[in-house]
C-alpha cells in the first residue's frame, strides 16, 4: 500500500477519534506527498517531450 494512502487513512482515523491535531498533520503530509508526486510527473512528461526530435 502506498505511503500516502496510509497517511491519509491514518490522519482521517485520528481526526475521527478526536485527535484532530495529529490527524490534520498526517492529512497535510499525505496531501503534500500526492501533490509533489503530481508535480514531478508533469515535469517528467515535459522533459520527455522536449528530448524527442
């Protein structure tokens, strides 16, 4: 299971259980990992298209 799924699910569970501070931190970390993965994918696709003749 990917790390970001574990962080998002863990953060959601902690937020539901009443540990909103720790849960929200894990949710933000999971969201950051997802967004950084999207950005790296877009940058990689642009580099690949530029290198092709």
